């Protein structure tokens, strides 16, 4: 399971912090496959996905979603979170309109869109309060 959540500080009001975006491995794989298609990345060629191409050769602001080596001791620094924000909003708008770069079954589109919306809410909150993201 992969979980994205706001790195909370003492005194934070839990009712104001968005719930974590959590994914079982099958759903995480489906989400990353769709996001990779949006970025025109062939995951099978990439390191940690069965290939040999290092992530340092790929130009995408969504790299932290695919390359978990950027997560330091369970924390994704704010600069990476900020870098993903606008692109995730673009993808979210496309998916809301039914435009997916990758192949997805019709009944899975709504589910993957909902999962992306949860991730975007965590990213947006992190950026708005200036906090890193915890990934576990």
C-alpha cells in the first residue's frame, strides 16, 4: 500500500487536513500506469519497473510519483510537491472530461479519477500550508 499525506505539525486541526490518499498496490499500479501515459513514459523501460533507464534521464514534474527514491525517510520535500501541483491539476481536468492518454476500462475511469482527486487535495493542502508530503 502507498499512502500520501500532509506532513502534520503539532497543533494542526485534524478537521482541516485532507484525508490521506491511499492506494493498494493494484490501484497504485493502475494510477501510475495512467499518469505515465500522460507523461509519455514507458514504465517497463524504467528502473524499478523492470527496465534499465534511470529516472534522472526523464523530464517530468511527476517523477516523485514514479521514482520513490526521491522520498527521503518517508518525506517528499515541498519543492517536489509544488512542482507536481499544476501538472496534476491539468491531468485531473483532462480525466474529468473523459480524456485519458492511457488505456483504462470504462468502469475504472471514475475510480482512477477519484483517486487522482484525493492525491490532488493532499498536494494542494501541502502547498497552501507550506508543508512537505509524507509518503509511506
